[in-house]
C-alpha cells in the first residue's frame, strides 16, 4: 500500500567532525548511507523522497535521481539543519505527512516506519521512543509542514518549533532509533563493533 507520506532526508551538513560527507559512508559493499536510507523508504513506498544535499555531494547523487527521489541543493549549509528542513518541506507536492530523517542514522527499517505511520494524525506529530528515550525519525503532519515553510528558520532548532505542537510518543522495540553517527569512531563502533 502506498502511503500518504513523504520523507525528507537531511544530508546537507558539512560533516566537519567526520571529515567526509556522511551520505557517502559505506553501509555495505553495495550501498552508502544515503542509498540505504532511500532504499528503506522506497520499500515503505513513500510517495515522495526528498533529499537535501550541499555542493560537495549534489553532483554525485543527482545522477541517481529517479522518481520519486528528488534532490535539493542547499547552497547555504552554514544556516544549519532547519534551513535544509525548510528547503526540503517546500519541495513537497502532494503528501499530507512527512518523515524527517537524518543522514547520520541509516539503521531505520520499514517495520519501524509502518509502526509510526499507524499513528499518523492531523493534530500531533509522532516521535518513537525506546526505553523512554526519544529517537528518530519523526513523522510530522500538514500543519507542521506549512508552519515550517512559512517561518523564519535561521535561528530556530527543530525541537523548538515542535514544542508548539502536541507530541504523540510511541514506544518501539528498535534501539536503533537512538543511534547517530557524527565521528569516524562512532561509525567504526556502530558499524563494525570496534
């Protein structure tokens, strides 16, 4: 079943602590992080898959652009993540809901997305929790999408914006929602166990 949902994958950060773009980190012998995340949301049958990239990675990935994947160039990654989120949300054409997915957590699986989508609502956003701790991705609704698209975002953080909306926390058995990879050491530990 095709979902009434988009996903916005934020991959325009400068990856200063990592040293190389996180989107290009190897997931396995066939895919990098971004390809793995796109494959997961494709399996979930997202209506639209939107990816924000910076100039370092845009030319590499745009060659792989096929429907429903749409790459957005963020010329100002120094404006930080909310700028990327706004750019991506403005590109949504026909979806009432949108997952916000960071590039530094490629561990998500379709089962998690299906669980979250069951709770979609027009009056709350959906946040998964594992053992009481909030994780990612989140699922936002049309009113939140519209709010972010219309606001001044330069000095805003996503969690600050979300505080004005009701939150529905759902407990899941997926510890991976708490993972993120910002350094080479974290990459080696989470991917290879050392």
